């Protein structure tokens, strides 16, 4: 039986399909304090998050990103989780840094950089989209909002999408302008979110479909509201025009409207998005991950006639998978994990093995405890041969989560999402209709 103390290497895990292997060394959390400086941007809502009790942060899209309000001694992240699933919550997600593509060729440009068929998206509607490089690797998975025939917004995950857009257009010369714009988003998520939004912008909110948009006014500030979010719960995003000037007005109006609904300011709810099977870029996938490798094969259409970046590589990948020769070593799967409840972020990609005496063969990307299922759940990468539902593995968790120190816990490959979503993703909808959502 291998000691957990020896599980600090990465060289034995097959990552030959990557140019830069994922760093799997188990270094833990050394408690290093983050340096606050002018090299990293503070969003228009940063000071308001601090006033609301933010006590820890990370860096996302070169901005400081609030990642905790309730301190561990007061119940920590699981208190925030309960507020989300029972009431309503407010998140500072200005780090999504909306990128606007505007001009006569906006639709053609967006259709060229997205795998999905953008021409089918009507004005005042949105889509979750995937953008790939020429090799078919995921560069970003933003929410795309179409405000009009010639204007699109992309609320981006953690990468320099604006630079890539501008680089693409040097060669293609579409008639568009590409800029980051001052409409920093906030999320309002939870079962009481619709009632709160009605109080803020009126009854029209009831008519917004999932991934629909509406224009509104909050305390004199023009906003765009979308029914989108990062949770699987009912929720909305609010984009305030001229956010730098209007941050306090919009934030404080939401706080006032939220009082009757038990609103709590919380960090983005990774515990809930894991249960919903929602991926986090840089954690569950990155610029060397193929969409088919991370359960996003349904984002690669079979019938899109127009050319797009990565199309040839992705169509080839689909055929390789059908032939039983995928061009990647590992597949993202859902996992049920034993061990004590994981109620905070993981500092490392924890290792997976076929049994306690085997070398590590995979790794966990996103673990958390799910109260509704009374078990730890996770996403992780396992060898393609071990990705079948029901496959038994073991997971090397940090000692604090080990019932028996020095021993791994049981892990089983299971389907995602782990629990039903209020707003079902396109993958969930495809499954519900019996469609082949994977390939």
C-alpha cells in the first residue's frame, strides 16, 4: 500500500498528449498571503465586495476575484451554499470582462470563431459557446449574448479572448470593432431570484426565457438582464452600463431590494456548479483540452455548414472516437468519493489510481461535498479505458479528509450532472430527449 506522502509526483501519469503536462505535485496550501498591487485590476465592485465581508480572493482574467465571505469559524462556504439553494445570492463576477464585437460583419465573425451556429441566435438571446484553436483545443467557453443584429457580447472565462479575437481579425479583416466594454456583470442566483428581479426591474422579468435578455433600469441606471448563471439554480446576470461610474448605485439598489428576500452576498458557488456538471475553465479544461474530452462534444455541431476555427480537427476527432482511437489519453468524468466532507476549495489536483497499490493514473479537478446526496462529488480525468460508468477507482485525498490516515478513499465513475438543474443545460436537454450528446 502506497503512502499518501509518496503521492507527490506527476511523472507516472500518462500526459503524452499534452505539450505542457498538468502540474500534479501535491504541495497543499502553504497559507501564503496574496499581494495586492496595481499590476492586477480591481473591478468597479471590488471595494463593495470588501465592505460586504470578502476575506479571500484569487486572480481571474487579471482581476482580483472574491472567493469567500463567510469565514471558516462561522461555517464557511457551506453557509453560502445554503443561502444559494434556499434564498437568493449576489455575486461580484466583474472578472467575466465582457468583450463586444460590433459592426456589419459581427455575425460572420462570431460564427467563424464559435463552434456553434451563431446565425441561429436571435437578437436579445444568448448561448453558451465554445471557441477552439485550429487544433480543436478549447480556448474559452463564454456566454455569448446577442444584443442586436450587429452587436455581440462575450462574458469570458479565464483567458485573453480579446487579444485572440483581434489576432484572428488581422488575417480575416471582418468589418467589426472588438473591445472590452464597461458593463461589469453581477449575478443574482437562487430560488428567490425572480421575485427579487421583479422588484428591481419589473414584471417583464417573468417573460425572459433561459438565455434570454431584456433591457431595464435599476435606480436610474440602464442595464441588460440575462437569465443565465453558474449554478443550475434559477438566476440572472445584470450588466450595468458605465459600471465604473454606476457601481455603488446598482449594487446598493440590489442590496435594498434583496432584504425582504434574505439576500446574501457570496462568492461564485463552485459547490453548486459542480453538482450541476458545469465546467470551470483552467480547472476542468484548458487550452490543451479537446471538447470531446471534457463532455462538450455536443457543442460541436454535425450540420454547421459554415467554416469555423478548428472545424477540420474537431470533425477528425469525432471520427477517431467512433473508430476507438481518440487522440487524447484521459477523459473527464463525474466521480462519487468517499472520505470526510470536502467543504472548501482544493489546493491541488488530487490523484486517482486503480487501487491502493497502483501508480496514479488520473486526477481530480473539482471536488466538493453535496449535502443533498450526502457524499463527496467531483470531476476528474481518468484514462479513457477507465471512463465507463461504474468503474471503481481510489482517490488520494489530503489527510484532513481521510477516514484512515495514509489510505485512499473509494471513488466511482458516475454520470453528470449529479443533481437536477432548475435550468437544464443543452447537454441535459439532449440527454432528456435521448440524443447522442457526447459525439
